[in-house]
C-alpha cells in the first residue's frame, strides 16, 4: 500500500466547472427559444396625402415695431398702422378663426427690446401658439 504524505502543497481543490457549463447551455437554449425569429419586411415610408390647409407665405401676420430711443414706438400689423391699445383686439380678431397661429415680430435696431417683449406678451394674450422674431438677416432675404 502506497501512501502520499502530501508534501508542501497541502490539500488541492479545483472548482468543478461542468455544472456551470451545463447551466449556461440550458440558459442559452431557453433564450434561443424565447426570442422569436420572425422575418421582417423592408421598412418603407409611403407618401402622405398633402394637407389641404397649408398656410400661404402671404398669409403670415407680421407686427412691426418702429421708433427711436427715448420715444414711444409705432406699431403696424401687415403694414396697417395701429396703436398700442389696438394691438390685442386686432390680433385676437385675426387669430380667432385661424388654425395656424403663427406671429412674426419685426423691429428696427433703434427700438428698445422691452417694446418687442411687450408685443410678444400681447401675442401670447391673443392665443398665438408660435411667435418668431425677424432678424436683419431674415429681413434681407425677403
């Protein structure tokens, strides 16, 4: 009978990885079965019918603010002179039956921005959804 005394190493234990590999293979098969492999066609975008009520560029409402520093500004709606008190009622009448509620504000460089901000507030009070500021660059392209 031969007997080993063990020497310097003591007990040796190795991890048995066979059960872990079995579990990994079972999980792999389960995930392969769960994930459906359905054939997909090509994604294509079909042309949409044109919207009948697109706004014309000529229908844009532009409020112009003119003036000099230290003076009260003058206002125009699409070229028609209005007073500050008339801005809200006129804009409310214009946007009462419109689906597209877009307003553009144009001013010259001499006007204090507080007057432009006041026109923006009046536009919001008249239920305008989108308000755009016309800059000198956009004014030159017209």
